[in-house]
């Protein structure tokens, strides 16, 4: 946990958005007092309950754009490579802010629109294109016909998290992926760069890794 957050992890409650079948949830639950893990996919939640259950995990079908929780409910929210899949990332972030306690934190990780190799289909410059062109690109490459993901640029992501204080770990994670248990394309090449260069070229990195601190003040 970020050193600005004074409580011990074992005393915290956590919300994981987009838990899928609960593989990561099970690991998170070993650190937190309680974790609520949600996904809109009913089948995924059923599998999570069957294969990744622990006493301090509650799996629940829920929509990230309309979280069924009261204001100030959680110490931590984990949103790991989810923002690009939802139809309204701004509404999701409003909901995350609403359910976070004052001075709570959100771990937000996700792809960069201007990465050279798109993270989901591994095609060069795919995410740079308009949706229609991206769909055509997928079709001629035999990987589908619609590009559903909406990755943001560095500038757009900063707008997305307005109202939070950003602690940017991107350069550190890319420099030392093993330490942070991260994997990404061209890992050996990128991690060889000095950290000051990684920071300079941050707008073109494959992914962003941020810890967001909810500031003091009334919630929505």
C-alpha cells in the first residue's frame, strides 16, 4: 500500500471491479480483511464462487457504472485493466470515487491508446485508429470485426481521474517488472532503459500503473 495510506492492509476492506473468475481475487484476499469482487458476467461469478472461494471474499454480479454500495464503503478499490472495456469510463470513476472512503485509494492500471502494439489483439497501431478503421483492420487480420475497447491517451487518463491525487508507478513497474509481478510486450527491451527516459516517454508506454488517492471533501 502507498505510504501516504497509514492503515495496515490486513485491516482494510477492498472492492475489486471486473474480477472475472476470481484468480487474482484469491491472491488479493490473502492480504485484505475483506474483499468484495464484482463482475457483470454471471458465468464468471459462478465459476469464481466454485473455484476461488475464501471466507473473506464476497463475489457479486454488479455493473461498474452503477455500483450497488453506499458512499464511503471501501478503503481500497482495484480496477485492473477494466476502464477500456466499459461503455463510460468517466461514470465508472465517479462511482469508484463515491464508494471510496475519504483518503481511500484506487489502484488503476490500463493500456495506453498510443502504445505501438495494442494490448488485446497485439496489432501495431490498432488503438490509434478510429473505431470503424480499427474494425476493418481486425477483419482483414482475421481477428474479429469490431474493436470494442476504448483505451485512453495519457492526457485523457489524467482527465478521467480528476479529483484524485495521482501516484504514478508506471516507470518503476516497467523498469522492474519482476518486482511488481508485471508482464508486458517487449519487456526486456523497455526495462533496459534508464528510469528517467521511461518517464520522458511515458505518453507512449504500453500501460499505465497508478495509485489514486481520494482527496478529503464531501463525496458525490
